[in-house]
C-alpha cells in the first residue's frame, strides 16, 4: 500500500485550528496531512510558521479509504482554516 502527504502554508482566520496538544494555532501556519493506504486514514497536523513542533488537529485522524479522500480531507481542512474559528477535522460524508 502506498502512503501520501500534502502540505499547505497559509494565514488562518481568527481562531485558527484547534489541536490536541497546544489548543489553538493561528496566524501563519502550515498544515500537513498524511494518508496511510494500509490504515485508510488521514492524519492532519499543523505548526506555526517558523515552528518545529507539529500538533495533531482535533478530530484527526479520520477515515479516508482512498488517496483522493485523503487529499479531500486536507483540502477541506485548509479551506476551513482560512476561515478560522478553531477548525477541527471532520470526516467526509
């Protein structure tokens, strides 16, 4: 099984992204999503610009049965983070 990952750098809206370890991360951030073909899950992480530590976005990992679903989780999280409000990862319908 293959694995994939996607990375996006952006400026979040107010409230940013909610993480399990550090609460909210906002401002200039990088979101990285790892998709595991074997586990069929997408793990979404975030770090502040210039930071070294990656934090798990609340709600992650989520089921993503295909690589395309993994990328869709990433894209939806990035789009929501641009809006802000303490984004959490949500399963795709």
